[in-house]
């Protein structure tokens, strides 16, 4: 995967969508304070990434990249009924209902770490974060190597 230089999140999303032959829709949403700041939902026709509207642009980039990490690492979309999940994200619904369905309880900790590592590597490559040496657990070394190879980076 070729990370745009200079970095442009919309262009990266477009490239991933083209490579996967599947549209990716980004949507800013009012996310509950006690819930996740982002969510990826795979429907039959597209992937939808919702991210917190009320945060900084850098944090929004990080949220979208984290969700792209789930998508690119082959993790499962969190909802057994993704079309229903899209309906839940409409602003006319009671926030308590939205909060009840937004959790990533089906995700394991390794999947969250993989998605987070992807986001951090892209942000480093985009010069949004300082590059620094990382200490990673042995179980993440292989994942990190694959992500860095895909980004054209060296570990």
C-alpha cells in the first residue's frame, strides 16, 4: 500500500477502496463520551467508517486509520446485522440505543493492538508523529513486520 506523500487521508482511503474494489464511506458522527470514538461497519455494498465529530483533526485521522487497520488486517466487522447498525447511527435515534450497540466486545485485545499499530505506523510515515523506536511483544513482531512491509517502511 502506497501512503500518499504529502499525506492525505481522503486519498489513502480512496487508494484502499480502489485496491479492495469496494467503496469506503467516511462519516463524522456524534459518538457517546463513554463509548468508542470510531466504528467500522461492513455492509454488502460498502465499508462505512464512523469517527468522532467533536475532536481534533489529528485525532480524527487516528480514529479513521485505526478502523482502516481493522479492515486491512481482516478483522470481523462488529455487528452481526451491519445494515441495522447503520440505522442506529442515524442522529434521530436515542443516544442510549446507539451506546448499546457501539461496543467492540467481540474484538480480542490482539486485534485492537494490530489496528492501533497500523494507525500509529501510518501517522509516523505521514510525519504526523515523531519516529521512535518501538518495543513490541513477540506476538506482534510478525504483524508489525507485515504492516511496515505493506507501507514500504523498514523496522
